[in-house]
């Protein structure tokens, strides 16, 4: 569901940047209230895992379309909505700058559409289902409902943003009727994948889940380090190997565009879009998840592994630097 710059007017893109920035600011404040940094390595590893999982487009049978995991709901069920949102920003930022996946001008909209709903709406659903305890049935139900609802809201937002941008090639009613059903199917598949990962964590280390707990003295199958090691290893395998099996069909957004315009993308127009495109051309060292000018499988594998490592580093270092800056500012304010 990564939007390209051509789908947005600069004013709408600016509004979405502002909305995402407000949500990010609140998330930073909430995360800074945590007395320790235990969640930071979990955020980094899960960010790398979500990045890797997003590289696998799965075919939606009978449609000629594909979809991929967004990951906000998965992250929220593990680290909570605020940490999840900041982690998703790291994933989407690296995808945009390093791989040219989604427009730079559209980054604020992509953060809102793909991260906000999954982390906060999905997180609310997770909290509602699990506040009185965890079991497999609750995990599966929360995952399915949370992923389907967050994908539906994200798809609806894309349609509203193109309407507000005056994209006449995408009439609101027709675009909505294309976007919602295909993302219903994508959300259902994401819900199944999310449930599978969360059930594994529930079996291996339930205390890792948000609102998960264990009785005093009760042993868990895996240590925290062991669990993160499994997830990190899975990220490498998925990004470096399974990503080669990704569906070649267009994703839900591209499929909807193709149905209405005959093409999976619209031509970028306007000086503002061109300005952001030039910046992105300079930063995208691995465009389309490969080395520039190459379509070799080895390049895709290398790009996937590099991306997962970069996301891991950016999330961990970014969160630590932000928390340190907020703490320093708070100490300075108290001194005055």
C-alpha cells in the first residue's frame, strides 16, 4: 500500500506529514516514560522482521493481485502501540530512502495509512481481547479482526487522500470499490500470518507479548535472547531467501490503479513531486530491492539482508538517541 508521490497533492502530503509527526511526537513522549531500555532491542529485531516479511508479496487467488504484511498490528501486540509506531516509522523510512519503495513526498501518508491504524487501532483491539489474559483463541481473533480493520482503514484513507488531492483519474467511488475488497482479502491473510507469529511467541515466551505475563517461578520455553535470536534468524532467512518467492502480481494499490487507469502507476507531475523524486534518486542505493541496473536473484537476497540489518540499527540507535535528547531537554528545563 506504499503510495507514490503522483497520488498526492503537495498540500495533502504536508497535512499527512503533520498528522504523522503529531502521532510520532506523542509516541516518543510515551516511550520516554518507560524507566528502562528493555524494549529497544525488541523493537529493533521486530523492525527487521517486519521489513523482511514485507518483502514477500503473497498472491490473492483469482484476482491477479498480491499483498504483503504491513506489520503494525504484529508490532503493537509485542511492544505496545507507541513503540510499534516508532518502529514502523523506521521500517517505512528505510524502505523509502534506501529502496525507493513509496514516494518521499508521500512518506507522511504512508506512515499514517500503514502504521497508524495497525499500531493504534490494532493495538486497541489486541488490548481489548487480552486484558483479562491470553490464550490461542484470543490471539487468533484479535489478529484477524485487528489486521482486517486496520487494512480497511488504511485503504479508505488512500482513497480519501487521492480525492482530496484531486486525482481525477481515480474517481472516489470506483477507486473505493476497487481498494476495499482487495484489502479485505489482504488483511485476512495478514491476520493469519500475524496470529501464527504471536501464537509461536505465546508458546515460546509469553512475557514478550504486550500484556502477556507468567506466574511467579513459571519457566518459559525460550529466553529473551533466544527468542530474539530466532526472530532475527527468521528475518535473515525471509529477507535473503524466501523473498525470492514473492509474487510478481501487483499489490492491492497497484492492482486498483491498473483496473481504473490501465497502468500500475500514474505519471508524476509538478515541480514539488519532481524535487522529492530527485532526492530519492540520490538516496536509493538499492532501488527496487536490488543493485542499481540489476535484476539478479543474488542482488535481491543481498538487498533484503542489508535492509534488515539497516532497519535493526536505525531503530535501535534512533530510539536511543531520541530518548537521550528528550531526557537532556527535560533535565535542562528542570535546571531553569
